[in-house]
C-alpha cells in the first residue's frame, strides 16, 4: 500500500492567492483528518470526515479555510485568500473504522506551505 | 489552553539506557492515548496506544503507562537505540478513540552513542 498521499509536498505562494492542498487516503479507510503544524500551536486538528461526510470542523481557523471530500479516495483543503500566518505544515491522516485498528491514524508526509 | 502537555521539549539519553517521556492531560473526556514518532520532513508514525481501561501496554521495547487519577502517561523505551532519536508526540482522543487527536507539542529525544 502506498500510504496516505499528499500533494504538493511544498507550496510557496503570495498573500491573497488561493491555495489547494490534496490528499489521497489509504484505500478502504473510512476516516480522513486534516491537521496543521506550526511552531506556536504544534499539531492541531482542523477537520475530519467519516465516509466522506464532515463530522467536526471546529478546528478550522476561519472562513478562509474550506475542506471537501467528494469521494472516498480524495480530499482537498482550500485556503482563499491565503495569508502569511497560514504558513505551516499541513498533514492529512486516515484510519479504518474497524475496531482492530480503531484509533491508529496513518499520516501522510505533509505539505509545507509558505505564504509570502 | 493546552489540553495535552509535554513539558520537556528535549531529552538526551545514552544508548542502551532507558528513555522516559512524559505527558499530562487535562480533559477528563479523553479515553484513548497514543504516542507518535516523527522524523524531519515526514509525517508522524504511530508507535503505541493505550485505552483508559488499562494502565499499561507493551510492544517490544516500548511500554506506555497510564495514571488516570494523575492524568499522566509516560512512554518507556528500553533499551534506547540511535534510531530512536526523533520527536515524540503524545496524543489523546475521546469517544473511545473515534474523535480526532489532540497532540502535545512533542519531546525531541536524542540518543547519545
């Protein structure tokens, strides 16, 4: 299995531009999570989906952030317009809903976003 | 407010000795706890977990202890090996683990040869 795939790995953009981060979860996983890592706040949950439906988006910082999961194999996190304070590493993670590995989340390699 | 705290930003241990990483939490609704290991430029990798109904879980060189009354957990690595040098994150979840994870800020473990 290829694991969780994220693209791009690095993104540099200018303030005000739209940014789209992409994630392909592990095949068969029912849950998908988006996290953000910054020096100040560490790793924090932004939003998660179960069977393509958003369950908890209370971590999304503001309306400039939106996430979608149009099907079981693809999710996007969009920032529009982007601001320098959005610079961070964004991780996508997925896990199965089966009890045997109910809690272990598998993380992708992350997307390092720099907003100038 | 930080619901999961790792108070030691870094820890240096000699190869072959025991490494003990500590974590405290404040939210009584947390009932599942995990440890992740992270190398630079990679995503976190799952190490070991423990449910609140247990107080200890072992997997090879790794043991996690949970003290619910103190809201404290620890990860023991014995013996420590050079490949263990990484950042270790403590994470907690509610709903039997169904919810998203709340992470501590990590402890950078350095294994000295």
